[in-house]
DNA sequence: CGCACATCCTGTGTGC
DNA sequence: TGCACACAGGATGTGC
């Protein structure tokens, strides 16, 4: 599930492939991917635009264009696939047997960028400007941006009564953290995920801030080695498990105190933690 | 405004 | 072995 580090790695690998390229046309194979926007409108508006860059805000991948921008969100399984040409796309994509499932493809003046998501949760949207993009407008500062300081985090924590885990998942407060790295950050900070956000002392907030930044940077290093290779449709991030200390380690000993990691439910989703040393 | 909860979708895992 | 079904996950919309 791409969170901030994964999307950052994708952005860095994608940038040299698309920067300065012109979109010849957009193929929408599965209209659900542009919902609630109309696929025809997206195709029409993106046609002929030049891609200025590839960038990221939270878990969103952005392709600023010379006219408007494209915004992508991978949700759980969304991924990018690179084809050398339109004929390779048509030969390999959406074929009955082991065809790569592509929802949206941007045919560029050199190469084709495919957005694939077999579960159809991921989205590709066109917006006339950054300011017109509703999901970005409600986004808090990026978790690894200089804007997200310890004081800033402490201030935001103080104004929320929600459990820490749910606070960290709220993209409007801080952007980029998902289910995996929220559990990891709380484990590293020795904080109980059920604790109310506004119960943290300044010292606690500093600990949490430090944990968030280090967890995300460590994960990014993992995601960059090896870097995403969009040419291989089977490619996906590997080796993250090595650095995970809580997530999906239910029943395994805590690496700090040896007690079993537990899986608890919060807001309808799983949280992994050591209730013995996370206070 | 803040928060709880249902919704979307499909491959995987579990239980019989 | 095969089948049925619950489940996971992030953002959004609705209702309190």
C-alpha cells in the first residue's frame, strides 16, 4: 500500500521518464479510474499537454502540465507500468491470459505511462490548477516537509481528542502517513496508539515527531533500493518487512521488550503494537 | 466543526 | 479438493 515513502520513490523514478514529454492522447480502458470525473473529459483536457514535472503531496502523485495537472492516487494496489510504445501497450495490456491490467494509459511522444489497478480503488484525475484540486486543498502539510516541525505537530495534537493512531491517519492534519507507518512511528516513539492526541506532553510530541521522520526516511531508503522499475509489471516494493517492528507482527516478540505484539482494532482497521512498552 | 460509520472493489485467506 | 464467504485497505460522503 503506497504511503509517503513508496509514492516518493515512484515519483523519483518517474520524473526522468515523463519530464518535458507531451501527452499525445489518453486511453481510458476502465472508466471507474477517473470517477467521479468523466473519462472523455479527462482525455480531452489532457490531450496535447506537456508534462512539466512529477511531484508528490502526501500520498498523491502529481503531474503538473503546461495546462492544468493530473493527480493520481494508488490506494492499495495501484501501480505504474511503462510501455515503450502504443503497440506494446495494446499487445500486453488487458489481454485475456497474463495481460497487464491497465485502467488508464497516457500515450506520450516517447513511451506510454500506464496506471494499473485491478481492484479499481485507485484514481486518476485532471484539474485545471493546483488550487482547483479538492483533495490537495484539504491536505495537511507533508509529514517530511520542513513545515511539519515538532511545535507544529504538538499544536495539532493538542487540538484533537482522537486516539493517536486515528490522528496520524487523518490526512488533513499531516499528510502521507498510512496504516503501516502510523503503527511503526508509534512503536518507535513508545506511545500507546489508543492514547488521546491531546494527552501528549511536549516531550512526547517531540518523540513522536522524531519517530515519524526517521520511520519515513528509513522506509524511503528501502523503497529506493531497488528503485521502482515500471518496465516490469510484476515489480513491487520489497524488503520493507525487514524494517517493520510492529506492523503485521502479531504474536511475534517485541524487539524492545520481548512481549508479544498485539493486533487491536481502531476505527475499523488493524493497529499493531506492544501494549507492554508503548505507554 | 468534529467524529463515527458505510461505501467502493476484488484477490487472498479461512473454514467447512 | 472445492466451494462459500469474510476480510483488508484509503478516501469520501452522509448523518449525528
